[in-house]
C-alpha cells in the first residue's frame, strides 16, 4: 500500500515539474532587485531573464496600425483607424 502511494506522489511531482511555469516581473531599477538576487540566487542561476527595452514610437504605431487594419472589418473601426493608432 505504501509503495503505490509513493509512486503516485512521485508521478504527481514529475508532472508538476514538467508543466509548472512561473513568471516573475521585477523592475531592475534601484537596490531592491539586487538585494533579492542576493537573497535568492536561484533567480539568476535557475531562471531565464528577458530584458525588454522601451519601444520607439514609430514601432508602436506600426504594430498598432497593422493589428487594427487586420481587424477593422470585424470590429467596424474603419473610420476611426487613424485616431486609434
């Protein structure tokens, strides 16, 4: 009886490890991020860090215009397209 419970628990842990994803968002500004990295070294050693820089205004406009243009017939926004972007 004990072996089957152990096997079930081991299977549960395996499935959780394979499917559990956690997203943490930290601001790198200031000392708090540095202090957290010192307290919890796994933030650096066991994680993937993606740095995102601010987008230029032209790029934001281009993406918005393309997305709205693709959806304008469904959303009925043809006359408001320039104001939205």
